[in-house]
C-alpha cells in the first residue's frame, strides 16, 4: 500500500457535506484530490479552491467543483502534504513549489490537516532543505543575503532552467542544518528584502495524519 495514499484517504474522511475545501499541492495531496473526487462522484457536495495550477487541473479532471476566491471569504478545511513535520506540528513545505499559495489558503482555513508518510515525521526540522520563495529581481543579492544568514542556498532548477513558481518567482532551497528555533528563523527570513515567503508553516496545522509501513494510520494533534 502506498503510505501517502493511506494517509490521504484517511484525511478525506474529515470532509463533510457542504464544506468549502482547500486542495494542497504535491505527491501526497494528489491522493487526497483523487479520493475526494471519488466521494464527489458518490454524491458528496463540496466547493473547493486549489493551491496550484496542477491541483486545479487534477480537481477538474476528478469532477470536483472549484469556486473563485472572490465568491467565498474562507474555508472549512484544507488538506495538504508536508515535506517534514515534528510532533508540535511545525512544518516544512514547498517541495512542490506552491508554498506561498498553500500558506495563504491554510491561513484562511478553519482547519489544516496535514497528510504524510512516516518518513516525514522528525524530532527537529532541518533535514529537508527549507524552500524560500524569492523575487527574480536582484536574486543574486538575495541569495548572497541568505548565505550570510548561515544558509547554503541553491536556486531550484527544472529541466536545466530556473524553476519559476505559479507566481512568477524563484525558489531558493536553503540548508540551515537542524532548525532549533523555527519561529525566529521564519521572522528573520520575512524581514529580508527580496524574500516573498518561506516554507516554515508554524501554528497552522490542526492535525497530521501519518501513514505507516505496517498499514496503520496515526493522527497527531499539537
């Protein structure tokens, strides 16, 4: 059994009739969108928004009704993956390149449920490089500033070209080592001109659904 699929299908059980749902981005969120599509075909009534063009396309293929952002003022529930999480539900996200949109949608949701396989659960964040979304203008200076902060930043590429987010920005994948104080790092990064946002999601997740290799699923709450 695919552990991501196991966790995703469990998380979709939290979706109730009439809810407004945020759809995450990435390989784990993919399974949640597929399962939600199945439930919609069975008669579940929901309205959804997507955090990326890829998730929007998948949702439409699965028959999930999407609603424009100007038609709603918030969401009941968002289901999304994480690249790394600790037991306090501090997250690193952005491996799929949609961290800014994911953070906006998570912030405006009554509840954020994170789905992950057991390998993503860590004692302290930092093994996964922290994605930092930066503007293309003078990006060389922003990269230098990140390096001065103690990071080892790498500009993300795709097919030998610089990766561009759905917002037209670049992503610097930053290795900081073990992140002892995520809140402090988050604030320091936000204060740096040229940085749009970063992949630290703090105080946003209500629960995490974790798929384990023995076929079980556990739910973590902070």
